[in-house]
């Protein structure tokens, strides 16, 4: 099951603002909080005292809280791989390791008696499956990719997919970050250019960032890296269909109400997929005895991203929905009902054989 999350950085703001943001996110179904102890330069007692109310408020609202740590944070708090007492007092649910403690230390961390999950850095090639074979408790092992405050340094699509697929295929829960586009957001460090995992997501609308990560089929939890996202952004994330790859469609002039209804159906790519188009066949059974009159598309060639419906000129397949993957001739058997916007064309490549897909029409 996918979960949505927010990030908070209490050392840079006030409890009142953080709690109001928690409550707003909870209203939209968010259930994860990420926070960072790397940038907190205080001892154990002071840190525990300051985070006590934060943790209580978060838990009262149903959030699971992850804290970013490394060896220096452990040393400052007086913790070790075999003694997580300070983190137990903090009440954290997940300890994220920005570094690690060697094989033995990492194994012992996962064997803590408090059931605190250990979140490994998903932006590196760590042998955590091997650790599980050597005694680490896989039930307490999850992964989360880095975020990248500095522009142009975020992960490439290829590397992100490569690493996340490795952990996903090994059965570990995965998480990654998206970024608010609000102008005055912040993170743990004095850099203010967004906090995504993938560089290509840095400037995309937040719902498209989420639909990108869902489209990969590799990410379980999606967390906003910077604070504070707007209520409109929280609502946009909450409205994303997390069960399938979805693309926006700009409807063509002259599209009929019946064609809109075909677009709104649940679609599935065929197992015997074409190099030229996505093909959703089920609508043709609905429209077997109905009419889809042919309309002039005004072009001799359909282009990548064109959304098409088979018309009466090929009655046996009438009602099928197609999405062009590449240029193909218009032979008069398909009506042009809309187009996937240029900035979302990459999502077409995420629709795999026999996988569901759909459209965002608002």
C-alpha cells in the first residue's frame, strides 16, 4: 500500500506552524513524517525534551515518524547499534541511516527490542539482502532514497530506477521524495531550491511528481522533502490515483460525450502490446452494438501522445482506446479525442503489458 508523507524541521520553525501543518496533512490522509537530526546540534536530554511534544502530536494524528541520523547523531545522543534507548525515549518509529555501522552494527540495529524500523539509504548500492541472510531482521528493514537540495544534483532517472528496482525486487519497502513548488520552502540546510529525489521532478507540479513515482511501479511511500507545501499541493497529491499510471489528457475540439466516457473507463494495456500504441481493448465489448461515428481528425498522421478511439469504420474494434507511442498514419478508423501534454509524454513508457492505466481529466 502506498503512503504519503511530509517533512518537518523543528529547529528552523515553531511548534505552532509544525502542528498546524501536521493537522492539515492528516486531513488529506498523509501518514508519514520525515525529520532530520543531522542538523540538530544539541545533546540527548535537550533533544529528547524538545522533540517530546512533536512526537506526541504526530502520533496522536496517526503519523509514523522517521528521523535522519548518522554515526555522529548516535554519538551525540549516547546511542549505539546495541542500545537505542535515546531513540526509544524520543518515540521514533524509524531510524534512517545516512551512514552505516558496518555489517555487524547494521544487523544489530535491526534486532532492537523496541521494533524500531531501520531505514537504509536507497540511493546507494547496499547489500542489505545479504545482511538479512546473515541475521538482520528483514521485518525491521526499509529503504528511503536521498533528497537533493542542490539544483542539478538529483538522481538521474536511470540510476533511480536501477537502485530502487534492486531493493523493491528484494522485497524491501521503498520511499522517495517529491518537492513542493511553493516559493519559500526549506529543509535542513540553507539551500532553497526544492528537495526531490529525482532531478527531473524538481520543477514539475507536485501531482506529476507523484504520478511519476507511481508510474515506476517501484516506490511505496512518497514524501514531500521541503516544508511547507500548500494546501492545494497536499490536496493534489491526495487526489492522485495511486493504483496505476495516470496521464493528463487535453481533449480535442469536437470530442463527443460518448468518447469522454470511453476515456474515463479503467484501461489495461494488452499482453501482446504494440510498438506503435497502447491498446485498451475492453471498451470495444461495451460498444459492440453502439455507434462511434467517424470524425475528421484534421491530420494525416497521429503523433506520440495522441489519444484515439476506434470508430465505425472498423466496427469489429469499435470503442477501443489507443494512445500513440510513435508517429502512425491516420487511416480514418480512429477518432482523435485528445492529447497527453508534452511534459507528461514520458509516462507512456511506464505502462507495461497487462498493467492498468488511466487519465486525469480535470
